[in-house]
């Protein structure tokens, strides 16, 4: 079991620690609901240093990225970030990721912790014959996600740049909390604004401490992975291993917007045909019409009790006070406002398909 540079800090704070993707990670501190609402109304900090980071460099860097990712990285200017995925050759997804253009021929790919080895092998395989320079720097960097509507004002004293001037999905390499060269990225997984800060491991504890000193007047709190999951689900953000995996296509998952057929990429012909010919199932969002909590793996059925799909993510929404979830449903049951039923043990609970996000702020 690996530790992040901050695992001992979380333990000292009394966090409940759990194994996650091979790392010893804080799942909660004071409780999921309290932590969730802190991020929605104020500012909270996640240690997500378990995430993977690959540097792709050299004159062939863009060629490789264009080959293995679904989005069009040629549109990226220096300082841009882009959400994308690695399609596999079976109409599924190897992983989802964020691609940062750091310099003219330098890109940073940030991937899911549980997929670091799989992703590295996949991208290395497709680099044969292309010759981009690849470096797995996952073990060298720490990542803090400082999220919430008060993040800008709480963190402004820690940097010389104007945080309010960094648009969504843009980033700056600048000073932060005593580090000369941090990546300050206006990205996140919560839907409540804020930043993700990349620093070297040896700087992580110093940055953590300064972040909490600077944010004290704004009620800043540490937040665990459990609240990260409820926050992302309220926004309808996909979680790899739940809502997307090796057998779900980006078209089925509603990720057509990051699947650009203006270029050739792994399996692009097959995915283009899927888009043009139509799909037999689709990822939908639903909310319960009565009390109950949907969970991953629960059956989705129609009014006659016939199985039409399966829940991929579900929770009791702390912001809305009702059960919400996502799941793949067979056509023709995927239209908005359709009533479906979730099989919760022996009971079928009524739910309605809705448009994302669940939480509208």
C-alpha cells in the first residue's frame, strides 16, 4: 500500500483511511454530508495525489496524443486543459483523462490512479513507430484540489497571479504557497469552482499547511474521497470503473462532445459508425420519486418489472435530499421524463430520467 506525501497529515487529523487504487487515502474526516456541503458553500481541500501524471514531449508529442485520445488536442494553446478519453479497440474506454499543453511540444496527461499501469502500457504501445518522449512522473508529484465558491478569495494571498483571471479549463504555471513553479489549474471534479494545484512531493506538506492558514477565515476544511464521489455525481461527471469502463463506448456514455471525428484516432471508424447508426443503450441520469438510495449494480426495470438496464452510480444527494443515480438503459426507455424503476432489494422504486446536472447551484 502506497502513501501520498500527505498520508501522515490525514492520519494526524483523524481521517478515516481506506485502501484506494493501491494508496492509503482519506475517505472522510467529520462525515460525508458535512464535507460535501462545505465544498458547495465554502471551500474544501482534497488530497488527490494518487492520480497519475505522464509527460509527453518532443516534436511527435501531439501526433501521439491525437492518435490515442478522442478529443482534438490540436486545438490546445499553451495554458489550455482538455477533458478526453483513451478509446480502446473494442468500442470501450481505457481511461478518461485531462490533457494539459504546458509548452509548445510538452503535454501533461493526468489519468486515474487505478489505471496508471494500464494507461502507461497502452500509450507506450501506440508510441511505437511515432517516437514521442514519454515519462511517467506519477510518483514525483502531489495534487491538491481546492474546491468551492470561496476558493479564489481564500487562496489569492498565496500567489502573485490573479486567480479570478484563470478561466475554466485553463491553467498557469506560477508561484503558489512558497513554490516557484506550481501548476494552478481551474479544473476540478465538484462543479463548485476552484483549482487543482500540482507541486512536487517534497513541497506538498508546506503547501497544505499554507493553504489551511490562508483559508482559515473562510472556514476551509479537509475533504475525503467519499464527498468527492457525491459531489461529482450531483454534477453527472462519469467515474471510471462505474459509469465508464473497457466495455462502455464514449457515445453510449454521453461523451460524444469529447469524441471528435475531425481526426483519425484509435477505433475512430467504429465509434463514428456507432454515432451515425445509433446505439442500443445510453447512460441516463435519474432521481427517485420516493425514499430510497440507488447503488451500483441495482437493476433498472420497466413498469412490468422487465430489466432494461443497470445502475452504475447512486447515492443520497446531500444537496437535494433525495436518491439520485446514473445507469445504462436500453432504448427506447432513455428519453427524459420517462418513469423507470430501480430494484432496491425486494422493492421497485419509482424514478424519473432527468437532464444533468442534478445540482444546479
